[in-house]
C-alpha cells in the first residue's frame, strides 16, 4: 500500500488557523474524501513546539496522509472527476500550491503501539529525511530500519513509531527530495517537548541519524491527527 504525505502551506493572506479549518472541514470533506481510490485519509494540523529540526523552518501548516492500494489506483485517482473537477480546483482557495511537498512511501511500523482510533489526542512528530552524500539508497534504507530505528525505539515517552521509505518510482528521473518520512507518537505536547529536550534524543538519536542522513535536509513538524476516512480502510 502507498502511504502518501502531502505537506501544504496557507495561501497568502490566510492565517494558519483559517487554513487548517478550511482543510479539515471543507476541502477534506467536500472534495478529497470523495476520490474513490483513497482507502484512508487523514489531515494532520501543525501545532507549535520548540525544537523542530531544519533551517529555515518548514512553512507548512498541515499534512495530508493518504493511503492507496497501489500505483495503478493512485494514477486512476488523478484521472477522476472528483479530483480534476473537485479537489484540484479547490486547492488555490486555501493552499500555496507552489510550496507543496509530496512524498509517496512504503511504511514500516517499528513500534506498533495501541490500535489506531478516531479521537486519540496524541501528538506526533513527522520528520523528513534525506540520506547523507555518498550513501547508497539501499544502504540508507537498510540502516534506517536497523541501527537508526533501534536508537529511536528508546526515545522516552514514545508510544508509536513509523519509518516510511520513499517509493522507487520517485527516483526514475533523478533524486527524490527526501528518502524517508518518520513519525513518532507521544501522549501530548508536553511529552513530545520532554522527549525533544532529553539527552537520549539530542545525543544518541542525533548521532545515529547523522550516520545516515544529511543534517541540511532533515526537517520536522509536530501535528495532531484529524481522521477523515479511517482508521479502518473503506
């Protein structure tokens, strides 16, 4: 299954709150959710924290997470009337589409955690990563799930952990902007902030990450989940 991440930023003149409200309550419900090939769909709204990775900080204020069965259904979804005459036409009403980042991935669940459910008040840290220069993609993928993932598993307060590799198709015509997306779940903002300040994360996890990732291209945002379709697939 394809696990797609779409990071979006508000159009000029729109506040972060207006942007998030429109995405969750209007665009997601009226347009995106009607695309028949989408199996599950979530909108993550960004929450402010201290300690996000990346300079400059990402301008994005939300992430769509979309699950599709395979590449054929993904292509079909982009040809539907619901997308072409609905979701796509609505994008300029709320999003600075020129800043959008799309990463298609295959996800690996490292720490399963409790069953997913609507209404969970967790906070999760989403991290975009690019491998360090000279490291082959296959080596990066292997090491991200071995030594690096082993380090992340020990982060204090971690409830669930996912590491998702960018699909092979993103490299057909060159390099993908990012090689993986990882997500770390915590009980709340305070638990996430404590983890970000912990020596375990700032020292041990950072050291493991620096062995595989280019620190110039590691970015993070903290978000809260808003399920539109799911967590059970339709």
